[in-house]
């Protein structure tokens, strides 16, 4: 035991200091509101980047230390500057505050999705497809899900037939963000999770209850906050969904009894997301739209044209949204 430790022990004994302190105060009204921050936290697996340069954390810690020293002086009388510095060092070294954890606990549940890495092509509700193409897609998704549950197949069929513009096959769920920072080999979903085909570029899709319990190989790169990920959100922009009726997920270690669904990372999906991020950055930082960006809110002037083909057209970049 070195001399520095002995000094700290003596200051602890002299002023009856506790072993641990929480010096950073987090109000119950503090929560993560920006969905894009939540998306980055879920993708990175940590929220540290939000607190690295947080002045309010340092200010809160400073105020807590000052308050505690004032209280000690009321109890023990005047304390010398040297001892005040020792007490300050002790308190800071024994600060167990975890503001990120508390802010996450305060954050309401949100919709998230887990990509299975499966792409469904635009088939215009199968009007222009060859006979049997819809059932082929249904069977491919069922094979990927590794289940023969008839209720699940009924949901998959409903989704395929009602998501004519195609998109990514994902599992849509509602959960507290704090649980999504857990690590494990498996992400497990319950029957009230929804199987969904979503097109985040055009803003379309459909979902229906999964109706079975499944365990999926976990890759954090496939996990997203629906309203924070690039492009149109399915639950917000497309459907305006209410909350409170879907299952959450469990990220855990693999069990010997698990029948694990393999996932893949779709290069096409990742490419689209990177493109959407660049559209968003350009609009946010430069206030410029991009030809081909189908998110109409990232275009300044989009008057409606009441002539064939009817639709809205951006006066600056020429992007067209057909009715």
C-alpha cells in the first residue's frame, strides 16, 4: 500500500466519507430525444461519444463536490484548502455516476428493426411479375426463417403481397434502448415481433406479426433505430404507428437448444444507407438537395404538376415523385 493510498484512507476516516458517490445528477426529464443519436448509439454499442465533451457533466460533478464539502464543514468546522483538495480528489476518484445509463433508462421505448440481409425486388404488387413469383418470395423468406409455422407463413404471404415496391426483409420490434447495448451471439424475438418488408428509399412497405419465437445470429451492424436510420422510417413516415403492442428482443449467449437463423449483411442495403447518410449530410450542412433523393423533405421547392404524368417535381435538382 503506497503513501498516497494511506493519505486517502486517513481523509476518508477523518471525515467519514462513503466508499462511492454519484456526483453527476440526471433529471428524470433527461432522455435521448434525437433518433439519429439513438441510431449511432445502437450501431456503436456505446453512448460514450455523447458524454466525452459534455460540459453539464463536469458542471454537475463540480457542484456536487462543492455541496458535499460545504456539508462537511457544517459538521466538522472549517476545513483547510489542502484537505479540501484531498476530499475533492477522493470524491472524484470514487464517483460511480453513470449518466448515460440513467438517461437511457429515462428514454421511452422506440421502434427498432433487425435486418435479415434479404432483398425483395420491386414487383409492383406482382401485377407485372411472372406467375408464381410471389409464392417463390414467400418460400425463400420462410426458408430463411427456418420455420414451417402456418401462421408465420400467412403473415409472410400478407407482407409479400402488400409490399409491391419490395425492399429489405427485417424484424420490427419495440424495446428500451438500454437493452440493445447488451452483447451476445444471439438476438431472440417473440411472436409479437413483426416481419416486415420496408423500402427506406421510396418510403413504402408492410408488416405483420411473426407469430412464432425465433433466435437469430446477432450482428450489431444489422440493428437499427427505425426513425434514426437513413431514409424514410417505416413506423413513422410510412405508417405513423402507435406504440405498445409489439414484443421486444433479447440479446444473449447461444444455448445448445437454439435453432439459429443465419443472417447476412446485404452490400446493396449498406450502400443505400451510406448514400442516404450523404443525402442527409448534404441537406443538413449545405442546404442542398440531390437529384435522385426520394425523401421529399430534403428538397426546398417541390410544386405539384397536374399534368401527365402527375406528381411533384423539385425545381432545383429535377427529382420527380410520380402519383
